[in-house]
C-alpha cells in the first residue's frame, strides 16, 4: 500500500486508517448519493448514478441487485439498498490483508 512511496509515519497511519474505515466511508457516501439523487437532474444525475454503482460494488451488493438498481434509476430503490447495507443484510466483502496473495485456481 504505502511501501512503494516515501510517506512519513504520520501519513502511513492516515492512509491505514482510511482503508481500515473504507466500509463506513462507503456506507455514508452511498447514503449521501441516494439523497442527492432525489434532487439531481441531467448530467449530474448520470454522474451520481455511476458513482453509486461504484460504491455499491465496493460494498459487496450482489451483481443482480446492482444491475436492477442502476437499470431502474429510482432513488427509492437505492434507498432500500442503503437500508439493507446499514441493517447488515448486505455484508461488505472481506478485507484483503497486505501481502495476502490469492492463487488462481487451475
């Protein structure tokens, strides 16, 4: 993560805390996006839907549900996904540990 650059120990801690709390940051971001989508119009709305798709993917929303939400483009359906994430019905993928290599299955 931060080993290839010359970060100070203070910067290393900030970067580590960011990635340690990425799930909570993404949950908050998705919630904010749902609220913004109710009011957005035009190109901004398209950009927000793209961002929502990226955040839902990071949060581990199943691909079928992600596709349904993006296809419908309904903020109310996105709000239901936010509620499921916050209630723990949709769990984020497990965090990768540094140096943890997954071997491809042949």
